[in-house]
C-alpha cells in the first residue's frame, strides 16, 4: 500500500453532542412515522410532540436547538440571579 503524501490532512470530526433524549413516544400514525417528545439533559428544554423517523432511530437523541449541547450556552434563569435580591 502506498501512502498519498500530497493529500491535505483531514480536520478532526466535529463533535455532535446529542443531549436531547426521548421522554415519551407515541405509536406510529397513518404515515408510519412515530411521534416523540424530547427533553435536554443540559438546559432542560422540552419539545412538544414531534414527528420522528421511528422510535428506534430517535432513541439515539438529537442536538438541542437551545443550547446545542454546550453548558456554556445555557443562560441563567431569573430565579437564580441576585439582581432582584437586596442584600
């Protein structure tokens, strides 16, 4: 086997943090697609019923649209901030 010495090195693969897991799944509808609900383990974002491919395929998870799987993207909630508490 001969190595290709003139090919550019590949970039490392982009991390795909699938933080949203299936909370509830419904039976397939008339079109054969399942309906699922997701919840993010990082920011707690919950979705409504989404039409998915299949329950088995959706069990792998999805990337959260709010935090993209990065805890640094989570905005602090108003309850945890000290702006309204006089000390």
